C-alpha cells in the first residue's frame, strides 16, 4: 500500500499523522509513505526526525480581514496545488490522508481532482477552516468528536477517534513510576502547558509550589523549554520539595501520562485523546488563543462526560489549582469516577478504524 500523508503547523496536526503511520506500519509491512509539509512548519523537523520521505510546498492561510496578503495566498495555493499534483503523480499513492493545517489544503484538493481516494482527519470538536473547505471535495471525513458531525456534508463522516490514542495505550498495561522517580505509594500529578509551555499555567504552578509546599502527592511540572530558566529563577529563594520535579521538556509523555493519576494541561485534541485512551482524570485549562475557541469546546466535552474539571485561563491561580487537585485526589470515589468516565470516552481502536476505512476506499 502506498500512503501519502499531509498535515502541519501544530503538533495537534502532526502527531496524530505520525501515530497513524507508525501503527499502520505494524499492520502493513509493505507500507510506503510520503509526507508533504512545509519547510518552515514544525513538521519539517519532526517528520524528518522520523526518517520519513518528506516533500515540501509553500502555503499560508487567509487573513480574516480584507488584505493584499490574501492575493498572495491565492497565488501560493495555485503554485502549491500544481506542485502537489506533481508529487502525487510521481508517488502514485493508493490513498491520501490530510490531518489539518494549511498545508493539507492544496495536497488533498489536488488528490481529489486526480481521482484518488482522500480522507481528512478532524481532531477538534470545532473544525478548522481548511478541513471545512476540503470536506466538499474529499471522499471521507474522519472525526475525533462525534459532536463535530454537523459541520460536514451529510454521509461523508465516520467516527474514528484520534490515532494518537491507539499509540499511547501500549504503555497503559505497565505504568512505570520508577522511570520518573515517582513514589508508587503516592498519587502523581503532571502539570504541562504544551510542548512550548504556557505562561499563565506556569504562573499558577509557581504560586502553588510557593504557597503549598507540604502536599502529599508527587508533582512533575513541565515548564516548556523557553520558560524553564525563568521558572527556576523565580523559585530560587525557596527550597523546592523533594516530591516536586521541574523539567523543561519530557519526550516520554505517553509513559509519563500512564504513570500519573491526574493531569493539568491545555485542551488540545491530541492531549485529550491520550488522556481518555489511558483513562486519566484531568484539570483542563484551555488556550483562549486558538481559532473558534476550539480548546474550550473540546474541554467541555470531557467535563460534561465527568472526566475533567475545566478552568478558564483567566480564573486560574495557584490556590485554585491546589484546591482542585486536592479535591480530586482526596476523594477516592470522585477520582475513580473521573477515571472511569475518561476511559469510557477513550477510543483505543482508532487505527483499526482508519485501516478498515482505507481498505474500503481502495477496494472501491
């Protein structure tokens, strides 16, 4: 099978794509993959580090206001479309999958015009503009949230979940607290603001550590590389408790999540897929700086299902964070209920669903 994948701009578009590729390779030994991204996007480094064949196009998004830049964007789209057609004709994929971001626009559109089966994957409960546009032309739309079905053409959607969920469950059966220096007799809490960190979450966590140093749970606090030095400097006048570990970055997030009992995080779609696949309760602090406020809408789905507490960024303080964490961990019945609710919401066979859909479209 020859698979062409495209998606970029943020980790939320890239990591599900890579998870899908890695898991499909376990099923299809002869799988050939080509990834199309941009040179300046995160995908350029991340996908190349995976050792995958990688081609690039140049593309940008439309401005929401009237702007001359939109004329340039149209020109770039036409050039990217033509370049994508060239790549597609050379590679001859059996199917093309787009996981979102501006880069997937011209690629999936070109594939659809060439008569190749196409799937777009929407990670969020509220879709991005590129996927809404592509849904008119693609063969199928794969959803991570059933709530997003109304945004797409009737009859095209299929609920698959997020491929990242299938990948992280490999670590669920054998959680390894020792790997991270955690006490197996205590609950472990992870606080993370995304791969780059988030200043409001950092500010609240610094306050939590300063004001509540005698808590009875282990805390792993991931600041983000760019914030790490400032965080450490801000806590230099106190003795940091031994059950608190402050890290700039953690590459083993699936293993760390599996070893934790509660996670404080943003509400990106990939994070939520990981948490629900593993059945981990969460305190979600959605980013208010995303299109259509989709993180809060993602988070509310988990809150409504009993799997999470949602705190808006503007209301989060160290005291509130400590109170929320303590209320969950000190109430075993509440903790178990949140775990069960998160697990029920998880989709662990996402890649199998994708694989069946791919085969169905190729056979047609």
